[in-house]
């Protein structure tokens, strides 16, 4: 998953500042140009990772048949009022 997300970010000129992947969620601190919307970036990450995982791991395809790997939504905020360092510290400390 990490490598897939890195590849997607690289292809879209998105810098990964900090991230954490756990069993049931992912936290990412990303920097990207405003020409790319948050919704489009979430679509790229969720769509491309699920497609690749379904292709490579048949047991996932069987487990999630007719369903989705990702939840329908996502949560995104900008870092305007909080520093990137504080968010990176939060990801390190709690995840």
C-alpha cells in the first residue's frame, strides 16, 4: 500500500510529508498544488490502490466480492491554522 500511494503521489506531483498505514485506516500529510482538488486526489489514491490490490491478490477479490475495500468517504483538512510539524507529530504520536 505504501509503495502504491508513493507512486500515485509522484505521478501527480504530490509530496508525501508524513503518513501512517494501520490495519483499518490511513493518515497522510500531503503537499500538492491547488490545481489538484482533494476529491480528485482521494479518487486517485482509493481507485488505483483498490484496482491494483484486486489484480494482485485474488483472496482480497474473493473477500470483498461485490463490495469495496475503501469506505465511501474521506476526511481532509488544510493546515492553515496548524503547522505541518504539529500534524506530523500527531501522526507519529497517535498512530
